[in-house]
């Protein structure tokens, strides 16, 4: 838990000035910010208005995904819209029925926007604004209705089960859910509206404008405080140069793998790391922003055997797997023996997309887990990475060559 909280704290400290949270706290809108690079895509910031309207405390929200905000009447179709927007790293506006801590349902306009690094175009955060829908609900119209939520209270259990499965499959949906709920909380008037979950609500133009304005205000704060650290962000992807980019979907899939590993892109100069697991950060002591974009050689030190490095290079050049025992160094300069397994990862067309490096610290107490040897755990991690990459490159268009 401490390591997770540390990652959440670093989510802001590494990118923005220390004063950003205070500045965001002064905004009057209901919103949350989530980090798709942390396993489970948790909320890393929640506004005061969101907490006030939702009935949740900061400790109950930060570090959790959005599934806790879903309920029986939440529309699966709307959740799917949010999920697809997250996968494609784009904006989305949907009308959603979510629930407060006390179980009260409410309709809201949920507007989500990605935040990108200005220099490399990498996805950094998602901002989700919630605006309560105050106009009277409009009945969905039965069989031919066009309301966003087609399932009514009689189908609530089916809808709820479907939504839950979607969230479990892709925790990014959680973000949509979380943010969705929060949005509803934005206005106390909706508490007394007495909405029937069989009726769907549509946001007015005024409410849509309010959501867009809130997004712009939040992005302005994030941009300003990122300038103070020199690690600028923006609401539009400005550049695709530098370190390779992973899709949100692949990032989420890789986040489920608990082993220490890194993914490198051999098609980019100096084979930079484009993904590193939470277990890798814990093992080495480095933070995410200190790892991504660098070659793995930064783990080597004065006593690292050059012949092991040569074996690794030969393996990569020959596009074959290899296992070496190599002396590596943590951020605090302490050394450890790393049983390193490297293997090429091919996409759906059979071409090499990445190389994965799986690390196991020799002599670690957790070396044997669930009856599996370190070697079997490494092969299991490689297999999981292969499945994630291949499944997400099927039908995805031109592949790396």
C-alpha cells in the first residue's frame, strides 16, 4: 500500500510544481484526475466540490478506480463509450447515471479529456469533469427510444453485471465510472430531482459549455505548474518524437502483470524503455519518469561484467531469447544480482515489436511464489506480455517492421 501511495504522490510531484494541488483545490468545479500509468488507473486527485457532492472523503477516493461509483442503473453503452475514448486517448462527453456514497442515483454530464506531455506526446493523465444535469429527464421512448441508457430498472441487475465485467476487464473504464459519478455530484439540486432510472437525461448546451470551460480551466492550471518543472503538458498531443508511445489499452494490460519487467523498443534509437512495471520501480528504487526513455544500461555499474552485456547485445541482434546473471545497481547505488531473462515480443503479424526484460533478484525471499521457480515466473511474465501485445495488434493496421 505504501508503494502505491508513493506512486500516486509521484504522479503529481514528478510532473508539476508542489503547489499544483493547492491551485486545483481552489477551482469550484467537480472533477478528478487519474493516472493510467499506475496499475488499476486510480484517481490521484479529487476536487473539493467532488468530495462535497459525492459524500466521499479524500482517503476513500484517492488510490481507487471508478467501479465503486457504478450502480444498477448505469448504462453499459455509455460506459463502453468512455472505455473506447480511453483506449483511443481522446475526449468524450456522455450522459451518465451514477451513485453517491449513500446510494442516491443522479444524472450527470461526464466530460473526460487526456493530458499529454508536450515534448514526447506521451499520455500523462486523464481529467474528468462532472456536471449535474438539471433539466427534467426525458423518457427513453420504449423500443424505439434513442436515450443513452436503454436498460431500465427491470433490467438493472443485468446492466449492472455487464458494467462490472467491463470494469474488471479494463480498469480504464473505472476512470469513466469514477469521473462519471463525480460529475453527478457536482450539483446538489440533482439530489432532489427524483429521477427514475427508466428515464434518460440529456445535458443542455449550457451544461456542455460549463463542462468544456471547466476542462479548459483545469488544463490551464496543469500547464502553468508543469512549466515550473520544465516538464510541460498540454491537452492535445503536440509531438510524437522521442520515446515510443504505448496505447492506453496495452498499458492497462501490462499493468496486470506483477513481475518486475521492462519493455524496450528496438525500432527507436538506443532501444529506450517504453514501459516498466511497478515491481521494477520497487526493485530498483527509480521513479517512472527516471526510467522511461532510457536504455537499460543505466542499471549497470563499475563491477558489472562486460561479457554479460555482450551476451545481451548478441541476443538482441540475433532476435533470440537469453538468460544471464548480471550485477546491477539500484538508484541508491546498492548492488544486487539480477537473473535477467530477455526475449523478443512479436506482434500479430509475426514481426518483432519489442523486447522484454524480466528481472529476478537472486536470493530474494519471494523467489519462489505459488510453487513456481524464478525461471517459470519469468517465462510466465513473457507469455503474458506476448498475449497483451498480440491481442492488441490484431487488426490494428500497419505493424512495426
